[in-house]
C-alpha cells in the first residue's frame, strides 16, 4: 500500500518511479502471496537500489530506500514468508499465553494432553521448558492466565490448576536421553530454581555440571522461603530428584568466599553461572528497627525450612509488607500460634503485589490486612522489646511509573498498633561481595549482566535470576536459567537443542460455549494453629476434563496458526 501510494504521487516523468515502483510492488506481493523464490528477494534488493540511485525526485528515492533498508535489515522475514508463508515476528512465542509465560512453556499443548488423559506426556512436554513442573504447579503466579484469549468468552483457563492436576496424577518419568559428553565443565553457584534449571539443561546437553549450594539442601527460596502449606517438601523433592537424575553433581553447605574462592572456581571450570538467591533482607530505616523481637520474614521462613520453629503462642504479631513473602509470613505466624496477626501495608489492598488468592486466604484464616498505613517507628519497653508499631496513615495520591497510585501522608495523628513481634517483609537483597573479587560489578544491589546472561568484562562467567533482576518469581528464575543454559552452551562452542518427542493431540472442531471456570478449593479456617498441611485442593478428573475443554487452542486456530504454531525445540 505504501509503494502504491508513492507510485500514485510521483509525476511519472522518470522511468525509475513510473516503472520501478510498480515492479517493486509486484515483487513484494509475490513474497506475501508465497509465489516468490529466494532469488526474488535478491531481485527486490537490486531493483530498490537502482531506483534509489536514479530516481529524479525524493518520493522515488525515499520509497526505494525504505524497501532497501527493510530487505537488508529483515531478510530473514522475507525468507520466512517465501519458504514457510508466515511472519517470523513473535514466532518463538506465537500464542498469547505462551508469550506471557517467562519460560515460554507450550501451554496449549499440555492442556490438550490433559484433556486427552495423557498426564505423563503433559509433564514431559512442560519439562522441555521448565524442569520445576511440580513446584510451579503449586506456587506459580501464572502470568499466562492474564493473556488467555478465553477471557473474551467468559474467563481465563485455570492453567495453573490444570498443571497441578497433571502433576498429581502422573507417574514419575525417567530423565530424557543425554547428548554425547562434550568434556566441558560448568559450575553453578546456587541451588535454587534458576541454578538447577541451568544445571539440568546443561547436563542434558552433555556438559559436566557441578552445583555449589550454601544451604544444607537444594531448592533455594522454594525450600527456605515458601511454607509447606503452599508447597510440600515432597513435591519439591520430585523436581529436584528428576534434575539430579540428569547427572548433576552437588556440593551443599559450601559458602563462596569462605569455603571456596570465586577465583578458584572460575579457573577450574570452563564456564560459571552465578544464580544466587535474594536471601538478605532490606531494612525499614525507622526508629526501633534493631529492637528485640523485630525479625525479617526471610529469616523467619528460612529458619522454619531448617526446622528452627519459633513459638508465637498468645503473641500479637505485625507484618510489614504487601508481597507474597509478607503473606507467607502473615499466614505462617498464625500457624505458629499467634493470638492476632496484622499485615500493615502503605498502599491499598488493590495495590498489593501478593496474589489475590493469597490475600483472600490470609483473611479467611483470621489475619487482618491494614492498608494505607506507613510504619513510622517501633515502640519498645525498658528491656528493649517490642510493645507497639506506630504507623502514619496514608491517602491515595497520583499514579506513579509502576501504574499504581502513590501513597502520601495524611494529615492525621499516628496510629498505634500493640504487638509483641514485628516481622519485616519489604523486600530482599543479594550478597555479591564474594563475586566482586573477580571483577563482577553490581548496580542497585544486583549483578550486572547482559541479555545473554554474560557478565561483562569477566570471561566465562554468567549470571541470572534474582542475582541480576532482584527478587522475582519462580518462573522468572526458571526462564533465566533456561536462557543461561542456551548461551553457556553456545559459549562453549556448541549448538545443542532441547526438544520433546511428545505428540500433541489435534484440535477438536467443537463448539465452546460460555462455561464457568473451575477454581481450586481452599480449606482455610481461623483455627489453623500448628497446621502446615496443604490448604488448596486439586481438581477432580471431571473438573480437569471440563476445564481443559474450554481451551480455544490458539496454537492451531487463528492467531497461533498465523504466527507459525508451536516451537518444538529451543
């Protein structure tokens, strides 16, 4: 259309404009109609160059110049249209839910497999992109559901719930065959989801991988930051056992900079991937923060993961923060016997970053959410113990860059909340000091790395996950590990592919009328003291079949088909 417009606007006195632009239009239409050959692309480039060199007016020159820049800068797009008749733009994640998933898991594929009753194959397909299939089935934040096109009909597919159904009903599967050994060695610093994901895929690619973990057990924040009532330990161990079956070697209880120097590790391995978690807590910066009985949520949850369980029986607890960690700390304090638990947040409940279901479940268990209250100071007694948290009431202000209204101080007196313990859950940080010794640089408390996970200026060292992005979700850590594995493999001189041989069932040409979404049932009661058993119940077979049947199969119809369908390897 642009070329036609330019052709119509020219005076027609010179041949390049009068004939050349018309011929360019015909050639490009041949590419779009898939009647062209690869040689046609060369002809388009030569024709555009001649027009740009010989046109007498700016219209002919600019039109040809734009075509010339396009065909030279995006030749692979032209070739994709000629050879496969599709756009390459967005080809690696063509379906909305797949695009929204940080790890680009084949969601329509495994939903179709669940509908067909093939739960083992569904789990195998997920593991092509995410080895923590069980953990994510229980605690993933499911950003994919926000982009589900079923929302245009009624409501998003319960993708996370279906994944859990598959995990709960699938038999354990062996690790896929490994590639031939490359003789290359890779060290992974950190045994959390990001580090173990990279280790798993690198081991499948034929590299010898060794994981160094500071804690006694693997799992990172999945084990030491998420309570058992959300993610049982045996569920997490299923994923870790599968990852280790790929031949990954593990050294636990190793602190980098104390037990081993980073320089020794860097010199002993062909590549190093830093994937430490954000296990350090951030401070409030208010009066009384160093008082007795002021603890961080990270330390509380980590202690419980190490069987160091405090007793809050009969105590009043205040939790500061509005994220998932604060909700975990709030609900955990209730289970530890607290008489009352109040979660204090400086913004509105609608602005809390915790999952909505986590907030609802906390309230159902008898916890109080106190929004628009900014902590100002902590009151202590003569022994230095906490007796109250003072807050400054807030009011909603103008919207900030994050899309949420900023809180501003209200001109009212401070508010006193009597309590015996204050749990701080306002964020986490990493400890990067041991890595700075080899030239790793940090910015705003995070390691600097480029988009390939490579650390600039330090040969053979890569970094990703929370160490680079700051505290994030499990699926984002998995995605970072996946990216790192691919780029470390390329750095080592290889181009291995991770693929799955699972055959996805064909789509069904059936009507999909509006149907209610199946939500998982929660068993939340105020009488949950000492009860760390799982609170969310999985789907039944009947519910899973109905929910999976609601999928519109965007990988086959409409948008997904236009963009090229599914990616079978990476």
